[in-house]
């Protein structure tokens, strides 16, 4: 984060790197550790190809836990930016709260990307293993990882992105962590070039903002180097303390008690405007933090990255991994966000949205004049799918928004307890997009809003009749896979779609419906006795979902 401190790190991390053609040799040649206790087993700094290949491999090896994502905006040099999502049943649109972690807003802060991807490995390695806590947390939380936000800068081993320079000239570089539109334009810790040509102009930060705007990101970590600090709003003292300052500080203190960093309001380290977690907090009310990893020295090596992550060596007893775990646990706590609950037809799609203006700072111009603040139109919208059973609990950010210090008339200090009482608009649609219900929802931090969606419980499609019978002659515990013949009928059509068999909420079989017919082959049952199997049908745009139940006599 700190420009002066970063220069010290750059000297130790291969400052002679001249361009992307040299990236692989330099990144892998420096800073090797003799052995590694990192979750991935890594001993050297990664290249961009390493990051990209590893994320693809993690998703391929863990298809129900890890999803590979491509962010919507390519960099100025046309490079794609990738990430992964990690949670149980990762492909479900399930309404879990989201923890969003990223690295390398600044391309020469290599350790920030390493800690980001290593924490992803850590969670993946411990899921369904001897660590019941991580397994339980990944049943409750979705974690999004983007290890390299600024791909252009990383490939050139420099702090800035390329900006509008067609050949990515260093003199035209943009510090993408000064380009976020909230508070942009004051040129505090930036200048007319590295702030970017306009508020929110850079594709790298548009990627980050799109994730926050389309997910319920209740916690947000942007990893940087260096200084061993955990920073929170405000980033400019005149903007005032965050409206959630008491809770924000308490979480900061809990983090630093584990990782040994110094926690503080960022503006009291040094002042900036246009930063990532300043924008994210005032847009979403999800608590955002800057983790400044390691300490500035020309002797930093990959062994130092390992020690800082694990709490070993010079960082003995203070693990950044444990600081990350504090944030993950906080994300799972219902008291740390809001919830919307209700009942609706399984397969229907819920959407919450709201629109409002944030503001830049009064904008300094190169001719010495200052322009009035610019409005930053902000639209938040995310979705979840009503699960089997019809009852939903959606973990969301509060509709009640923090009152910002950047306003239409300039910088006006906000402070603890100052909020704007806004509301979400919640709509329910059928899978084909037909809107069935729309209701306003006002919900504050830690509150639960139970909504009534009368039309969403009904169906405007042809009703499905689901019949099922067990066709296996004998089902033996631990040996035989039972088969169930399923017939789906509806007036005037031959249904297609999918049937899913569950026992006590656990999926035991799926099958595709073709012309109204499917055969389910169920997972073996461990215990003898009569087992109740719930069978649900969905997936045809012209036919409402349906369900039925069969009982299977499992012999010993």
C-alpha cells in the first residue's frame, strides 16, 4: 500500500524485472525456501501462469467445492483476470454470506497474492478432513479469491497498472488502489496521472466493484505489503469515523490479536482517497480491511512469506492465517450481517436490488481549479434460487447504509451511529423471468426480515404430477443401489428437466427427465430399515416443479 515502503520490498523481490518476457525466470528464481509448510507446499514466488494454472487445477480437482471464475473486464493490455469461489456445493445459488479476498492491487507486492491463494489452499485442504471447523464454515460461507487484481502491473513487477498508455509506459501508470470512485479526485497520496483519467476508470477496479455489487460481500480483505498493519476506514481524517466504528474496531482488534499486526484507522497511518475498502464499506456496509503483509526489508524472501502466514520464525506465535480465520468466522455470524427469510416455490429466483449515489471528493484539476464533486451512481443487485423445500434464508448486507463523508457539497464528516435508512427491493420471479412478487425490505445489521410472497408460492405454469415407484426387487444395506422409476406428467406437454432424490436433505441421486420419464439410481444405504426418500422435479420452463415420496425397505 505505502509507496515508500514498497520500494524496499521491490529491491528484495527482483527490482531488475524489465517486462513480461522475464517474469517467469525472475519470479521463480528469487527467494526459494529450503522447505515449505505452506498449504500448497510452495517454496518460490509464483508467476502469473502459475496462479492461473493452479486455480484451474483446484477447480477441476474439487468440482463441488471450487468454481473457477473469469472476471468481466480485461486489463488495459487485454489480459483476463481470474479467481475462484470456494464453498460447499459451490455451483448452487444459495444465499450464503460472502467473504471476498484479493491480492496485488499493486503489482510488485508479491506476498499479497501468495497469502491470498495460500488461504484458498488452506480451506480446500481442510474441508471434510480432520478440521471440522473449516468444514462447518464452508457450509455457511462462500469465499471469493482473486490473487492478482492488477495483472499488467504484476507481469511488469511494478506498482501501477497501465492506464491509457498504449504501450503501458511507466510514466502513464495508474495506481488502481487510488482509482475507486468514492472520494476520488482529491489527489491525496496520488496525482493527476496515477489517480486515473476518471473516477473508476480502470478495468481492474471495475472487476472488484462488480463482484461486490453482484454478491452479498459481508467481509472484504485486500492484501498488500508492507508494514504489518490492518487498516480500516476512514482513509481521510476529514471524512470522519465509520458509522460502524465500535464494531469495526472490535473486529480489527480480534484480527490483530491473532496475527500480531497493528490495527488502525487508515487515515491515521497516512491519508489517501480512492481506495478499495473505503468504497466497498460505504457501498455495501460489508466490513473491509487492508492487510499490510510482512515488514519492509531488502532481505525478505519466500521463507519470510511462509513465516508470516504460519506464525513461525521472526513472526513466531502470530499467524496471518489465524487473522484470516477471524474474518471467516465473522462472515458466518448472522449478527454480523442481515437475513431475509420466507417461503416460496422451489426453483423460483429471488433478486434484491437498490440504487443510490456515492460521491467523489471535490475534484482537483490540472489547471489549479477545483470542480464540484461528481455523483457516482451505484446499483447493487444479487440473486438466490429458492431451495428444495421452499423455505429460504438469505444472508445479505443490511439495507441500512453508512452515511458517507463524501457528499454532493464536499467532505462532511460522518461518524458512529450515522446511517441512511434505505430499503432493498426484493422480487421473486419464475425461472423463465416472469415477476411474481415485489416487496420492499428494510433490515439493519443483525436483524432478520421475514417476507410474505403470496404469488411466489404459487405457480403460473402447468402443474406437474410426479409419480414414483421402486423397481429394485431387493435392496441390501451397503451393497445394492436402489432404482426408482419416475413419471412426470403435465397438461399438454411432455416435461423435461431433472429429478433429485434426497434423504434428510442429503442428495442421494439425480436423473434427467426425458419425455416425462426418468430412472433414479440411488447411492447405497448404510443401515437396514425403511428409508423415506423425497423426490423433487424441476427444470422445465413450461412446467411447475413437483415432488413426491417413496419408502424403500433396506434389508440387512
